[in-house]
C-alpha cells in the first residue's frame, strides 16, 4: 500500500505526494500556500543560487538544486507555512552528524519557508533491497547512530521509513532526513502526547493512542529493516484500520528465508510491551540504541519476551526428518507442520518423545502426553498433533494446520477471499475443519491475543458454523464472513471490480445505469434475487462494513 502520513486526522486539508504515493493530512490551522516557484538564478539566504528544479519534489515541497562556492545543495521550498516546528529547526541547526542530514540554512522567500540541505545523488532507500551483510555493515549502524543523535537532542523523528533515509555518495553510509512532523520532547520527559504524525505501515502500536517515545522511532526502524530486506512491509496492501487490528492479534510474521538473527533484531525493536521501558536491567522491553549496538557487535543478549538467549534456547541436536537435518526447534516444528502426515508419524511412533528425552524432559513430556491422549481415544489425532506443535514452540506465530502454513491470520483470510472470488471450492473442507474444531479461538488464545472484539466474533462464527442442518448458502456466508474477519479487508469483488465501500458501490451502479438499464437491472438481480435473497458475498460484505443491524431489520420487514 502507499505510505500515508496523517497529521491531525480531525482536519480536512490534504496534500498528495504524487511521486511517492504518500498522502499527508495537514492541520487546517496551518495556512496552505499554492507554492512559490523559483527561477534559475534566484538567490536564497543571500548566497545559495538556484540551478534547476528536481524531479523528486514532494507533495509538501518543491526541491531545487542550488550552489554556493562551487558546492551543490538542495533547496527545499515548502508549500505551507510552519512546515517544521521552529523549536525543531533551531535544534537541527546545531546538529552536525554524518547520520543526520545537515540543515545548512533556513529562512523564508516570498512567504514560503525553505531549507538548505545536502544533495544526495543516490536518492533515498525507498524501493531498494539490501542483503543481511549490507544491512549489518552500514544501514543498521548508520540509522541507529542517527536516531541516537536525534534522541540526545530531544527530537522524536516520528516518521522514519525508507523514503526518509538517504544513501550517501559513498554508497556505504546513510543519513536520516525529513523532519516535517518531528517534535521536541521537553527536557526530563520521555513521552510526547500528540495527535500529529504517523505513517500507519511503520507506526508503533502506542502511537495509535497518541503516544510517541524514543521506542516508537525504533519500532519504525524495525519495520523499515523488514522492508529493506524483503522489498515490502509486513502490512502490504492493508489500510490503517487493518494494520491496527493485525498488530493487536499477531507478532510480525517473517518470511522463511529471513535470517534468524535479523528476525531477532526486528522482533526486539518492535516488541509491543513498553511496561518495563525504564528498567534497563529488565530484558522484556523494546530494544533501542544500546541493544542495537550490541547486536551489530555480535554480542549475545536476551531478546524481549525470552528467558534466555533465544538462539541458544531454540538449538537442538540434529534431528533427521524426511532426509533433512534440523538443528533448531522453529525449523523442526515448521517441517513437521508442512509434512503433516509424516509429522504425526514422528509423534505417534514415539520418535519425538524418544529424541527429546535425552536433553529436554519438558518437551518429551508434552510428546508423551499427546501419545497417551491419542491412545485413550480422547481426541482427534490431528487436533492433538496441532496442539503439540504450539506446546513445543510457544513463540510459533503462524497458523499451521493440516500441512498448510500461513504466516498470519490475515494471510489466511486473504487466501480465502482470493479463492472465493475465483469460485475455487478446493479448500472448503479445510475451512470447515478449522471452524468445526474451533481452531481460530484456540489459536488466538495460544498467541495471547488481546483483541477481545475479534475473539468474540470468531467464537460466534465457529458456533454458527456448527449449527446442524445449515444450508449450503449458510456455509458460504460463514466462509465469506471468516475471510473478511481474518483478512481485515472490506472489498466487494463483482464483475472484476473491487469496491471498498458503499459510496464506490453506488458510483458503480450509477455507471451501469448510465451505460445500460439492462446491465443495471441484471446487476441488481445478482445482488438481490426475485425471492429477496441477497448475494452471499454481498451480505457478508455488508456485515463486514458493520451493517448487520440494518440487514436484520430489513429481513424482518420483508418477512412480515
């Protein structure tokens, strides 16, 4: 999805960044300017001569190359007044760090605020991918030092992301830029309560409650690293509401090819619990400067949420399974889950318990309990095996069931929607097994979800799906409801059109009516047939939009 920076969402003034696809909502109390266009030869601050406009101009400012004493700079000329807080400007002028873009000068020209900044010929990190070695060698150390400098000067950046990090001329270092929504924290205070500034894909959970901390910048750092390695954030194609829902349900899902040490770092700087943030001796707090510095140096340290060093805790002697050797618990559990039937044989033939007896009695006990439960016929073997996987590795965040692996519930929901839109019924029995065994409720308990609304909705859906004598239509309603609920998406896919809300549906119907009354009538009957039965997807979509009460009222009226 496009990055979206929101400043005081109660206001309505909007500026669109056409190049980066960023939407910035600006406080209506700040006067907007139409934009002062500078000609070649214009002099700023009495010495910087404008050379030419840059094609990389943003939605909030025009960028120009300029020169002074033979050195090339960038002039950033804002299209709004008070573009950067005066107190932030004053502090930035005093900072001289290779990891923070130097503010050489600032002022006004014909009422427009401008800044003179370094010219980075290699552009920003947006759209670029880096290997683990490149990240370790210079990207991570540079960003960590840049944040450290800013935080020492009481500045919270509040909008760290790849487009706000520049690749320097040597291509071996980076610098942080763009302080348009940055704030100063009062001396002696470490928390900023404000409604300004956030890009949802990169924003820490606490910022949705209007709290900004140094740790919030480090959360954005973690999501930035994820994108620089993978090419996208973990929240690609989600809107702000979906991201909030996701972060309350899931830990960040990592791709299988991401190195474990990078996963550890990203997990640590995006750790959700800030309860112990002031206790430097408590390992259960989000990592910031010192811990990232240690990580770069290869020092062993406890990751938040772990009792001991995570890598050591997960290491196991080589376990051979289907011709492969596994030396850590996460990869073994993933292999057992992906090869479901063979995985069950490892359990029920006593191979797992026999292996773990030699060095991990606790896990061996879990395995023997599962074997005994199956022997007593007190449960379904698949359910017993499923529960065991999460007992062996409690940090398991993905949804693993019957040989299919989803990195998150939203991924499962999106997969369901795609199949339903294609009329692909191949997974109907699989979805039935999830609902009938109440696996979603159990899974949310296992990952310790705090999203009570989702837990209640999932429980109600599972109960509805187990109702005897349900029709085929009832089942389809449940599938669509499950897909919308888990994915967080609210898209009605009709006639190859994807409609996100009632307004878009209305516009589409007007299009049909204007082009052909027959097409309009055909569409209406597709949505509501002659027996007053709603299209299955349409009904589930309306429920997803929060129209359940209106639907129930309408159904009651037509049945009178």
